C-alpha cells in the first residue's frame, strides 16, 4: 500500500525539500520533466510513425506548464520533433516555469501561440501540461484553457495519444471530480507520489493508466513532513496468503455468524456464506428465518443453521461466534433492529450490511450506540453502504457524496466511530481516526446484485480469524476486486462476471 497525497501536501513537500536540502525548487521540476521525457522518448523511438511532430506540448502558466517546457527542451535534445503550444504567450509564468520557457526558446525550440496553427498539426503524442495539480474544480476554467482542451479532444480524435503531465487538466487532485471540458488521458505520468484524484472515482477513469516517476523524496521524508495522521493509501499489492499450520483444525480458524436471509432473500445469504467459507473460516454459521431454512440447508450443507429469535429471548444454540455480520437479505422485520441493539454492545467484531444499514438509519440513537462500542474499548463496527444506503444514514451529505467520496466516507466514519466501506468504483475505506484507503482492484462486473453480499461474507470470514478488524476489511475489499478482475480475464469479459464467478476466482486471487 502506498501513500496518496493532495495538492496542498505536494506544495508542503516541495517547500520542505528546498528548505532541508538547500537545493532550488527548479531541481524538482527538472527531475519531474526527466521522468516524463524518458517515457515519451522510449515511445517515440520504438513507435515512430512518421508524423510531422513527435510531440506537441500544451503548456499553462503554472509549474505544470514548467514541467512541459523543461520536457520539451530535453526531448528536443534527444532528437525528437517537438513543438510547444503556449496558452499564455503574453503572460509571465511562475518563476521556475518562466526560466524553463526562456531556456527552451534560447535553444531554438519551436513555439506556437495561435490555436488555428496547432489545429493543423499532426502529432504522434500530445502532452497535457496545462493545469496539473493546481486545478481546483470549484474555480472555473479560463477561456484559453477551455479552447485548449477542446483542441486536445480534436487531436485525440485524429489519432494523437494524450499524455497527461502529473494529472489530466481539469481533474481535481484532491477529489477526482472532473470539469466537463477535461480530456481523458491515454496515460498519465505523475511525479513523486500519486495524487488522491488519480485513484478515486471519477479521476481514475480520466487518468487511465498512471505511471509513477520518483523524484528525490524518500518515504521517510514524506511521512516525517506530512505526519501519520489523516493518511490516505492506495489498496494494492497486499499480501493475501496467511500461513496455516499443516495440523490445524477447524477450532483454530474462527467462527463466523451471518444473520439475515428473509423469505425470498435466501440467495444473498448463500452468497455471503460461500464467500466466507472461501476465506478459510473454521465454522460458518447462519441464523435466518424459518421459511429460508430448507433452501439454505440444501444450498450450503456445510453450515450450522439456526432460526432468528422472533420472541423476547436470544438464541444460544450455536457456538460462540468470533465475528458476526448482520443484514444480508434481512428485510426490515422487527427482529432485525432487536438483533442490532443486542449485538452492538458485545465484544465481537460486527459487520452491518444491506438491510441492517437501512434499519440502522431508522434508529434515532444509532450513532450513539455505534460510538459507545469504541468508548468501551470494543472494536469499531464495520458499515458497508452503497451510495443509496449511505445517504439514508446521513441524508444531508448527498451533495458531498457526489463531490468528494473520500470526505463523505470520513465524515460517516467520524460521526459513527465506525469503519466505513463506501462501495462503488474505487471503494473508499474510512477509519474512525481519519485514515483512509482507496481500492485499486475490481471492475464493472461487480455492478450486479449479490456482489456486496460476497464482500460482506469475505469480511466476516477474515474478521473471524484475526485480531485486526482493520486488516480483515482492507484485505477483503482488495481481494474481492482482484477476484473480479481474475474472473473477467478468465471469462474474457467484465460484462459476464457474476457474484458466483467472483467466489470461484477467490482461490486464484489468494495466490497472486
């Protein structure tokens, strides 16, 4: 897992680097440009298709434009056919960018200042160096930027490949929200550390493939400068396989209890139970309504079954669980709220999903009960909402959810003192302390009913076997998406992937 940063944090890092090393900030610009130039030069020399220009740069007035000017100079020196479209020829640029513009011109580099002249050009690659991380979606694009982005679209449609310098212009580096005029890159070359907006949705779609080029900042320097609090990391390259003793027995690997499965919704419970079993849990137990018992007994004969308590008492007929998930296909019967109230004070990892979240949203004291767990030293509950369930939990955040999924997830996690798994593309995991993770695995094949039930079963299965609920959640979310990616590869299509296919691919995913 690697740390992601905001535009404000990038400025702090740049300033601190010069302060600590005594080196000028323009050195970082040269390093960033070198990373961009090396990537482009390799492509040009490998795939020269004989266009009039190898590379045309679109440069803005800030440091992102400065990266472009520096890269253009470097590529010109390597023998590439280069031109720069200067959006602001009569404007003084940021200091480091101005130095690089002047250097490029002094070396005889070609500069284009008129839109109509650029429109006539045929180029193999076009570099978007207009805004970079300095763009804030709350501020409108300038007319010059809008015209330039429109021209980028035309050149892309004519066959030019668009390479974004650091982040596509018009994409907010903090939230991933994109202006309507933003152009989707074919590849994004970013520097130092990836930005949150490149990994979260929808920025991840606009950035396409993101390639990181390191500059002179170690991980220790970054963490020391930014601190460990409110850290955002990308979920990727997680070690998924845990060693198990060859003489292990079922009593060593936890006891998972799933509660739900109302009449007509037993399928959700079947998916969750099968997924939980695939996580290697020792005992899989299901508590469901009487009418669902025959179907569940036939579909998953390996589980221990019990009916939900419809009266005043609580059931004691199953072994003591080491993790519980409630709400899977549960409906909104009175017993669901009763069960949630009974479970929240217990010292057992608890996952609340689906109808459990809908019932929770109707409980006036829900957040008080959730916070009470943490106040008593119990592990935080895990809430796994999709956007609709999220809004039912905190209706006033509907606009925030559209604008900043990360901030929305953190808000709910803080208010409930719970671990929030905000599902969707680039799933956000927000911890009660403000730390967060953005998932990088998965595909649109997961956009089917039942996929969330599989994830809940996986979280519960892992939570039943570990002392760290945080680890269980992060591993399950990444593994869930990875299994969907493997299923899509095996089936040659994302469209055809079903929740059952995801479960079937878990074994292969665990070996990655």
